């Protein structure tokens, strides 16, 4: 089972995926819908496993508490950001390749917020919105997957691309290398080739996804 509990506006990448989808508003309706999806996924087996993918680690903690109150407790249901799930699935491949995991997506969002607070640049009018921070963080993740020589072309491709290149440089200087590209590639390959250990993952429910970077979309599609 693969399901998505999303906001009332569907992300583009969902159109090409064969998933069970529930469109809801934020807040209580989303949590109620998630509780229903988890109950369906457990299918009478209260020990799970079921995996819920959330937009960030902090959302994972808050969502778990809220759903546990609705269902009278949760056993065997894991709540993870998509990055944390990727690291779990890619762990054997990462160890074999000697790859060190990069910074967490939420840290990148915090880095974007910090940079925009002091150097908003062309994003000044919308620099205080979390949706802006998350969109820029996703763009930074995309740029991280591009070779350095191609990123140099982005810097001179126009006003908005050059602004994204500036933010990429400032944020990675602040928080360190994003380094998530290989993690998602290895995790996606493991799922696609049937070598990922999915026994502890179980049915996957993606809760309130926003804009996902290319590597995140590929992993979600592989799991679907």
C-alpha cells in the first residue's frame, strides 16, 4: 500500500504516480485523514509496520503525538522525513561506498531562513514565508545534484537563477555540503532493484508533501 495525504492543491509529481490519494486541508482534517489511512494500512495488525513520511523531522514528532491521541497509541508506526527514510534504505549501500550522509533537509531550511533574514535579495517581499524557505531549500537540493561547472552557468542565466545560485553558495557555506544526492540515488536504486530492506517499512503514507526535490520524487515514485 502506498498512499498520500495532501493539501487541497496537488503537487505536479503526483499526477504520474499510481497512488491512493486523499486531498484535505491543513490542521485537524489532515490529521483525521492520516489516522484513517494508518488504520487501513495496519489492517487489524496493531504492531505494524507502517511508515509515515512527513515534510520534516519536527513535523514527524508533532504528527506522531497528534495521531497517537486519536488512535489510542501507536506501535510499529514510524514517522520520518523523506531524507531520514532515504538514509535508512540506503544505509547498506552508503556503508559499502564509504559515503557520509549530508545535512538534514530541515537544517537547510533553517539555513535559508537565516540567509534571507539578513540578505533577502530579490526575494525580499516573500523572504519571511516558510513556503519560500522550503522552495529555496528544494532548489538548493536540486542544484546540489548538478556538477559545479553547470552551476556556474546557472549563476549567469538570469535574475532568478542567479539569485538561486547566490543562495546556494551562502547556505552551503553556512550549513555545509547538502550531500543528499547520492543518498537518494542509492536508496532509489535499492528499492527499484528489490535489494532494499522493506520489512520494517511496511505500507508507506506520505503526509502533506510540499515541493520535493528531484531525488525525493524519484524515491517516492520507486516506493509507489
